[in-house]
C-alpha cells in the first residue's frame, strides 16, 4: 500500500481539525519560508530530509498554548526555529555528534530529549523517525518515514484510532488525547492462591555428610597402595564462622493491652493466628503461603505488651499504626532500618511530633556494597546503629520499666498472625484547578454543591463498574448507601476498609512477585487489574472522607472510559 504524500496527510489533518477542533487548528503556524529552511540547514550543517521540508512548507510548527497541537507524549510540532534551537541544545550536551536526528517535536514540557527525531544524515536510518524518552537511545522501530507518521496521525483523527497508545478526542474545540486502557475482570489473586498452600511448619532437616564405619570398627577401608607409591592425603578445613549479628527486630510496646488486642489493632488475619517462634515466623513470611504479607508476633514484658514484625515493609513507625496502637493507652516503638535506629512515642491516639523522635544514624562501615549477603556473612555495615539499638534497650528499661531481650524472646512461641497493613492516611491537599484538561475549578464554582455531589457519586459508581471494584459486595453496599444519602462506615476495622486493605495487599503481592522473577500464577495484566481496583477504592475513600472538590479530582483522575466528560455532563443534568 502506497503511503500518501506529506501534503495529502496535512490536508486531511487540517480538514479534521477545522471541523472538530478549530481552537487547536488555529495554533498551526503558516508555511515556513524556503529561505528560513535553507538558513537552518546551513546553521546545523545538515540537509533537511524532503519529508521534513514538505511538512514545514505546510505548517511551520505551532503556537504554544492551552490548545496547541501535540503528537501525544512527544509534545507540539517543531517549527524551523524550534528545530535549530533544540538541535543546538542537544548537541551541546551530547558527547559526540553522530547519527542523531533532528527533533521534529518539542517534547513534553519542552524536554527536547523526549521528542520525535527525523534522521537527516546519510546512513542506514536516513529518513526514519525515531523516538526517545528520558534521554534513552533513539528507537527507529516504529515508522520508516515522516510520511508514515503523518498518515497514521490523519487516520487516528478520522477513525478515532490509537496513536502512541492514546486516542484523539475533540473536546470544546480542542484536540485532547486519552490513554486507551482496559481492566481485566477476573485477575488472579495472590492472596486467594495462598490459601491453597501450606505454611512451612519447621526448619528442613540439615543435610549431613555420610559417615563410613568399618564392620569391625576402626577407620573406613582404604584402597591398597601400589608398591613403591606414596599416599597423598587432603585435609579440608573450613573457615571459622563469624559471630552472628545481634537480633534487632522492629518492636512496639503498648501498656495495658493483651497480645490478642494488639494483634487485632495491627490488622491480624484471624485464620492465620497461632503460636510461632521467630524462626518459624521468618520461614513463614519467606514462603508463598504468606503472599508477601507481614507477620506479627505478640507477647508480654511486665505490664507491657510487645509485638515484633517479620517480612513486608516497615509498619510500626507509620502514624496510622501509632494512632491505632495508642488509642486509650501509650506506645513506645523501637525500629531499626539499616543505618537508622529510632525510638518513637504515641499516647491516646496522638503520635509524638517528629522532632521528639529519638534517632541515631550510622555511616556505612568500610566499602561494603551491602545486601542480604552481608548479614549472612556476619558483616555489620552500620556498627553505630547496632550499638544504638542496644543503648535504646537500656533506655526502655530505665524510663519505662520495659525489660526486653530479643535473643531471649526469639525462641519463645508467641501468639502470631499475618496482618493486612492499615490504610495510609489520606493527604490533606487543595484540589487542582484542572484535571485531565478539564476545568474542575470552574465546575465547582458554577455547580450547586448538592448537584455536584450527586454527579460525582454517579461518576464514582461508573468508576467502580469499569474497574470491577463493584464486584466486591462491601463496595456495592457502600455505593448503594451513597446513592440513597446514607452514611457509610469506613474505619480501619469496618468491612469496607478491610476490603480496601485487602486490595492494597493484592497489589503489593502481585508487584513483588513480578519483580522477583518468580511470578508464579500472576501476570502483568493481573497487576493492572489490582492497581485499578485499589486506585478506585482510594477514590471511594476520598469521597467519604475529603472535601467534595478534592474527591471529585480523585474520581475524575481515575476514570477509564474515553467518554467520561460526556457522562459527567449527563450526570450533572441528572439524565
């Protein structure tokens, strides 16, 4: 199939923009003068490819502004002056001037390195269009010429086809781009898969070398040596094992709570509660049965209850956790994260100010690269922090009467369970004036609050449907109560919040499995699905907890349908 000439594709682009996006069409500059093209060629020392000259003779780039024509992720089209300026800049930061092309777009936010490039130097890529992101190497795998780019662009406009993975839309006289997305309906659940697995119960038996014994005692039989030969014996000696590093877990202490209550506040999963010593806990969280969820053990020390955590990400220093543990009591938390040791406090649901947290930082010892091997080899990368942890244990005993020894506690079986981490706090913030090129501030200003709330609630329900969040009964019930103007409970222990916490755990488990190279039953599509559901759940929580303009931003930002603007207009009309 023959590819249309540059001029023919531009005629189609002009016609579509004139009819559907006149504001964007108005940003196209008049044709470039031939004298300007020739001057640019002399300045840059390269002859422009005929396709580029033909395109510039149709439009000399665009006038920048809110409605400027953009080629999706690669930004507005470049004019002659833009090409000279961007090329000069890029040559100034490049180590050498090789076969790199001329930037024919300005890149997102004016980043020339994120442009489309047309190769104008003789060579294997002459006339091809390359693309680059974040200063990566140019890739010429997409279009063999600028004519192909413009023809595909014209097809995308006329037929609403994907272009760089985004769909062109005409909205209020402007050309906008929306990402084409789909969300799988039935993703594989790492947490459900984990319920089919068995938790490891104990350490595997240590491998032992076979012991040879003579039937009549004495040494093992030896082969007879040849006459006149000598026997050569090898004695294998092992390197002395280094002393193991001290056991220094993150540990939280609460006054007056029972271990069961402490586990509940931390989000224990009832079906996983049972006694475990620390080694059993460590083996459990390293197994697929845990699905990358942390495991907490809880015991008592005097009048205090304590909990240690294995696996997952650090939890005890999070303000959400400190508030939950200290409700009606007081909490002291000792954490050791690499070079930092910290002692934090909270009382009656109020964490201490950050400046009151006691911290000790230790520089890395020597030139060790670190990593898991270092601890296995007995290398203490941060000896200052190791000492600080011991010092903080003495502080706990002196100031709070807490006598705690990790080495003595570790072999003890304590009540323990996997936990669903508590939800992050919703950040307090001002709503953005514009969301996805939509005037949110104007909508809020001109719409009565009651009507706006009803419309945003309808958008939330649409979001739940397109992400399949409404497949969960707790969400369906919440949306129904919202529709009828009834309150919805969403505290950490409420069924709706537990569902949201489960979704966060699904995302973490799926992402960790994919990163680890042993993804098991999950795929990238599963991660896409869980992230979409979790993000939609965040929007639901924002609707329940945050001011309406902020909630509207959270919902609209996550909508997937290409036609969400038309749907919002219908929701505002009540149709």
